[in-house]
C-alpha cells in the first residue's frame, strides 16, 4: 500500500509530545512491512537532526503564502517538510493564528504529494492540525487523483480542537458553506478542525481501547462525545520503538542489561550522578508538567512520598510547578528536579529508577509507562486511558481515584514490596512484555483498507 502520514510533529526532527514518537515509529514499522510511506510535516525553523533537500516552491491556487518543499529519506521512509514564513517561528504551537497556519498546511499537502507523483491509498491524519484534510480531500481544491484515498483520523489528545471563526475557515479553505453546519465542522458557532476530521474522515481511531470508550462519554468527550458516538471510534494501542528503547543496546546508559540483576549497575550510576541515597528506592517522572499529567495530586502526595523514596523529576511546562519543584528540591536532599528535556538523562532515569510515576488526570495512551517497563521500572499509574490497558497489577501498581491520598497510599504499598519476591515477579513480567509496533501496525493496515 501507499500511505501518506500527516503529522504536525515527528521525532527526531520536531517534538513536543507523544505524537512525534508515533509519527516516527509507526511509519517505520509500516515500511518494514513492505508498504510505501511518505510522512508530511511542517518545515519548522527549529527543525532538528536533518538538513532536508530542497525540492521546489509550491504553487496552489488557494494558498496565501509561499511554501517550500524539502525531503529526506531515512529508515525506508520519505520524510517531507512543507513550510514558509508561517512556520518560521521559535515554537511549533501557541500562536493566535495557529488555525490559519495549519489550514494552509492542510491545503498544501495534497498538492505536495501530487507534485511528488505519490498517489496514496490512504491518508493517515493526526489530531486537529491535520483534521481539515478530511473535508478538503472530499470537497476542496485538491488534485483529482488525490481524492480516491481512504482517510483515517487518529486522535491523540481530544482536549485540543483547533477552533476559529467559521466564516474565516470556510473562506481560507474554499470549503462549501454547507460543511459549516452542526453536522459538519461547526461547533458552538466556530469551525472546529478536530470535528472536521471526525465527521469527514472514513475511519476514526484513537490510541488505546480504553480511551476510545472514555472519549465517547460526556465526562471524557470534551463536547465531541456525540460526534464520536455517531461515528464510532476504533482504539489501537500505541507501541514504542523497541530498538531505540532497549536496555540491551541503549547508548545513553552506563551498562547494558536484560534483567533485574543487570539493572543494578544503572540504578547505582543514577544515584551517583544525582547524589541520591542508594539505600532508598528511586521513584521518577519524565513528563510535560501540566494538570493532565496529575500535577495537583502529585504535589499533594510529594511530601509523603519523599519520606520513603528518592524522587527524580525531569520535565517542563507550568511555571508554578517548576518553581515549586525547585523549592522542594532545595529542602530535600533526596529529591532531584531537572527543568526542560534532556534525552540522554531521560534514558538514564528510565534505566536507573525502581518505579515510575504517572498519576494522570486523563491519558490517551501514554508511552512512558511502556518505556519504563521495558527497563524494569514499575509504573505507579492511575488506571485511565492507555494506562488502564497497559499497567495491570501483574506488572505495576495501578490506582483509580484521582486524589493525593490514593497516590500516596499506592506509592506506600509499592515501597513495601520493593526488593521482595513479588516485586521481582512484576519486573520480570514487565521486561518480557512486547510493546513493539508490530501488532498496531497490522491493525492500522486493516483500517487503511489493506
């Protein structure tokens, strides 16, 4: 099959969250299966780890800005970058004209693929940034040969919709006025880019079976549960790149290992590096610092957890959270906080910790819990979304209530089992579990119609 994978970010070239990892690992897995895959993503000013080969300047009738096209070929996948002044900025998102920027990107994509003489059997769209492509492929000004592809929308985080004034969006895109009704892309008098993808794509999927259920409920649907119930949602659990996240070959960790005994060297090295007490177990968190990730209950339980554990947190986000963690670190010698993201330190944290903290308010899939288990680090995770699908009691410590009391009690119970026979059983099962993309890739091919 020929598959066009459209994403607003893709690791290692651009990354702000888990979407970037999926947009890298899934296309590579599909290519290994023999499919021809082209990934199209914005050409950001801050693109990393690549100097793409410039191809041409795009001309399309409705584009209001010049866009250059460039590409590179890696891992059997063609990575195509499309951009201009709209993406020549310091950050990927967070601007008042984001909906305009990504509407222009969506309009460019079919023309770019046509110029590459690539005629997909399927377009795989991801989140609101590419949601407008679904109606554009049906009703927009796109090359006729691009209309025949099947479209699949994957929702990675339903909380972000991409909303703007309805008349503006219809004017920018040239979509028919009748698409701007409540059964189309209209939402509370605005255009909603994610809803456009939900309504007009051929198939809607999301990144775990549990999250597929949660987003069809009023509690978890962010106002789109009705549209999602009407369409139906297929939940396919994400995988991780098990070649990259592999304690037997990881270039960032001090000594490779494949079992709990071998893990001790990584554990001791992390304690030395961060000046932690090696006689305590280490509980870590590598995360964006936001309420979605459970900040309120984490802070509520932090004092008690720090009595029993070394605490290591790597992440950035909410400025108040960063200030609070910096203050807490100054008052507790067994607490370490690093602001920002450091790839090599993240690997050493996954490898050298004993347990991994994920107290999420909601979690569409989550990759960190799978990575941590790959390294024999047991998750203490709230049983929502993909965490409920991947962290059973046989290989971690799930809890259900969103409260600091529930988190603290679960951490206390996990601490009581540290280095016990039960703990060792959990670690062994966690490290044996297959979190590769193999199964998910086959399921996506079926969604594509293959």
